[in-house]
């Protein structure tokens, strides 16, 4: 079982020159940040859209094997019914999470991507 949620799916980059562009943009126009007495909190810079395949990452909560599990996993909005109800769960919760992630843009009409504007 994996911990599948949008936080754990990254978009791969086919052209890594885009990273240099983001770095230069940060130098010229730093992203918003909040300075506290003990730390600095940085806002995330939107990444330009890339047509590369998605990459599943951060498998720290992954479970190996075919046995049943119990307890909370994944962010609340992606939890399968059996997790919400405190029942035993297995790898089928991953199928539920993928279904929720894929159907959310269809239901809300919002697809959270950033398209880089063309520079003249």
C-alpha cells in the first residue's frame, strides 16, 4: 500500500533548463516569505507545466505485504470509506485515492496547473 495523494505525486521535468529559469526568477523577483524570530517560512513558487510523466514519491507511509491494516492514513479528503469508518483496510485504498484525485478537477472544474507565460 502506498500513501497516494497530490502531495506525493510530482511532475517530472523533460527540459531541466526550466530550473535555471526558476532560479533566475527567484534572484530577480524573490517569492513571498514570512520572517519569524526562529525561522523563515517560504511560499512555494509555482512550477511551469511539464508534459513529463508523473512520479510517485515520499513513500514513508507505504506498507508492504497483503495483510490488512488499521488506522489513519492519507490526508482526510482522500481517505477511503473503510479508513474513515475505522475498519481494516488494504491496498484498495490506493485505488480510492487515485480516483478521488482524478475526479476532483472534473467535479470542481478546477485543474491546479501553472502554465508559464511566453516571454517576448
